[in-house]
């Protein structure tokens, strides 16, 4: 869903990208700093109950996730290293977000069901990009599915912010349950896509 907005976000990110490049900031530096902010915020704010503040800060960095890519393209530095670094560090950020929620719900949040759902989101959410990467390593494609990364993060952060503003914890429980199921369905969709390509190759 949100991947369709990439063109718009690229245009929005162009002025700040140009400003950072003029200041001598590299795309890799933006990638690393953005990841550090997300990881530190998620592992501090969520376990300590600062759900709204954490979701707000992380949301800003998620929305500007394309900034480093725009900088790389406009400076002529785009290439395999930048793509690898960005994808690898994304896994740290995603894992920290759901791990932070898990820590809250096994601690002061005192909700084991929601903690289990957060854990399921961590595990299944890591398999979704792995399926794509493994397929591409074998010369096939496995993109798409009902719950890509941007969609999963948007739903998780909106629900987290809502609970932080006073909505019942059930809002986050339902959101994480939906994300766990949607991630599982996405994995199956990607596996089916690869299977069709693999069968087509061997026939």
C-alpha cells in the first residue's frame, strides 16, 4: 500500500537530501544514524511506557526512510553497498520496535498474549524479507504480498500511539494479531510466487 507513495516521498525528500549533501553528509551516515535513533528509541521508550512519544519519533524516521536513497541517487553514489546496508539495518530497526513492545507487555504492560503476538511479529517479520532476499539470490523474484514492511510499521506505530494516548491495550493486541497473520500470509504468497517460478524453470 505505502510503497505506492514512494514517488511522492522521493519528491518530498529531495530538498532535505540536497541540503545534507551540500553539508557534506553521506547517505551511509543518514542510514546509520536513522537506525540508531529508531533502535534506541524503541528499546527505551516502549519498555518504559512512553508509547506515544516512541511511536512519534520512530514514525518520523520511518517516513523519512527514503532520504538516504534519494541522497545516494542525487550524488551518484547508489549501488549494491548502499542497498545492502539499508536493508540490513532495517532489520535492526524493525526488530527493535517489536522487541520494545514485547518488553513492555511482559513488564509493566502485564499482557502475555500481546507479548506473544509481538514476538510473532518479530519472527514472521524477519522471514518476509528473507524470503525475498533468498529468492533473488536464486535468480527469482518474491516481492509483494498483503503486508510489506511499510504497511506493517504504519499499523504497529499508529496502534502504539493510540494506546499511548489512552486507547485500551486491546487496540494494540488486535493490531499485532493482524500483523502476525498478515505477515504469515505474505510469507505464503512469496513462497507460492517462487514455487511458480521454480516449476516454470524446471518444466
